[in-house]
């Protein structure tokens, strides 16, 4: 099976901590991590870990199946498809005129409309 996610998914493994929770930052380095769903959308770790969300690994692809986790090294902010939280890249967006600019952390939640 191939990834349809945008960007390069480094591994099909989901990055989790010792307690089995999806992580927000990879160690060592503290790089921001996004979790890629089968429809190519990304979720933040909070939404992956939220028991109210039907996130699952394996099985049928319904938009909630985690395909893998990736470190968001560089580029524009990724936006969590569920809560709308911006996930800044580790090194910012090299194409942005002002790399320090960040959208508001709490933009209106865009539901995944399932
Ligand atoms: Zn989220």
C-alpha cells in the first residue's frame, strides 16, 4: 500500500511515547511531529490522543486511519484538520518573507465533517 499523504512520510510508524500516546515533538531534537491520516490530512498529537476521535491504525481508510508520523522540519505551518491548530515547522518557512509570523493559535475549529 502506498501513502497518499502529501509530503514525505518517513515511516509508517506512528510516533508514540512510552505510554502509547502520540507525541507532539520528536526526541532528540524536539522537532514538531504531525500525524498523517489516510486521506492525507494531518492531525496534531492532541487530536490523535483524544479518545473522542475515532483515530485508529490499520483497518479501513475512513480519514481517521493513521498512516504514519512525520517530523515537520521546514515549510509553512501544518494545520490540524480536526482542531485547526497550527503546527509550525522546526525551521520555519524558507519561502515566507517573515519566518516569525504565525497565525493565531486558536483559529476556528474546522470539523472533519464525518
Ligand atoms: Zn488537533
